[in-house]
C-alpha cells in the first residue's frame, strides 16, 4: 500500500488534472436518499432546498475530480466530498471553489509524505500551496466517519473545505475576507484569542486542535458550528453569532424549521408519534 501511495502522489503532483464529469446524466433519486441517510444538514433542509443542494452538488462534481488509486471511487464517495464543499458555502449561492481542481481519497490516515500505516500517519485531511495547490487529500474512512457521527463536532471534509474558504483571499490566516468585510477582523481575532486561551487552560469544550493557530481554530470552530449548533449557541454565543455572520446561515433555524415535533405523527408514515418512531436518540 505504501509504494502505490507514494508513486501515485508523485504522478498526481507532477501532472495537470484532467477534468471529466463525475456524475453523468440526470440526478438520481438514489443520490438524494444517500444524502438523507448520511448528511444531517441535508436531511434538515426543506424539499425545495434539498433540490437546490442537489443542483449545487452536481455542479461541483462537474468541475472537481474525486480520485483514488487503491479502489474505485463510488458515487457515495463523490457525494460526501461534494456535501463537505457545499455545506459551509450554503449561504453563498454563486460560490465556486476556484482554488480546487481535484480531491484524492486515501485508505487511511497519512503523514506529510502521504504514507499510510506509519507511526506518524496521523493526518486525515490536507490542502495547501505549492505541490498541494488546487488539490485536497482526505482519508476516506475519516470522511465517512465525519458524517456517520454528526454530534462529535468533527468533520474532516468540512474542516478542509473551510481552509479553502479561508485561503480564497490569498492567505490562510483564520479570517475569510471573501465572506466578511475586513473591519470585522479586529473583534473576530480578539474573540479567537480568548477562545484559544480558554482551550489551553482546559476551560473549553472546543477540541484541543483548535488552539494550534488561528486558521485551525477557524476550521475547528466551523466543524462545531455545523455539527452542534445548539450546543455552540449555548456555550459560546458570541462565537455562534460571529460564525452565523461569516456563513450567512442560522443552522439552528434550518434544523428547527423542518424538525418534526416530538408528539407529531412521524413523517415516515408509520402512524406512530415521532418520539416513539424515528426521532434520533440523544
């Protein structure tokens, strides 16, 4: 596994990416069902917004390759990569990831030399400049885990696409100027400084990796925002408000608008109350 991993990346970094449609033909109802099953954000959208999400996913996959050399890339793989891309820019209807051409899926965590199975193979996602310009590497198991557990405040796909959003102004500095005017940067960085210090003092439920630097804090806080908006708004109201302004999304409202009431008939049609049927366990 190690040899093909290194050799593929040597070829990948040295060639221009050739684009080709990845989801050919018309949108399949099976893809919608897959997204409803795997992506909590998508499931909480209204039917009309789900249709819009489908169109944006389809467009993303017409302009961005999802590749692997250890196994076939499935439609499910592509859909989860695309969902990771669309969720953070949902509030920006015309957003295009001009700084991404291809996403490569690896079979496990990897190191900075893209080697899997080594003692230092701890990386689950990577974007950057230089040889990584226009490219993203993701651990496929970590990509799926990010959507399988939507309550652990971690989603590597969203994390890496947030880095791309941050980098879209030419610098990865923890402040996405394409999303917010520069005048907002001073109070934002003051808030980030407070939150990083709280993490270092073990006085925060934001995961430790967020204290690495300002850009990692932005990505980690964004994972939290999209996965656990209710908790974030309770425990970090200023941070929730700031991220809502950045992303032009109120994730709590999106969920509340579509979420069935506990005592209402279950939307699955079973005839039971929602709380006794399909309501997720907390």
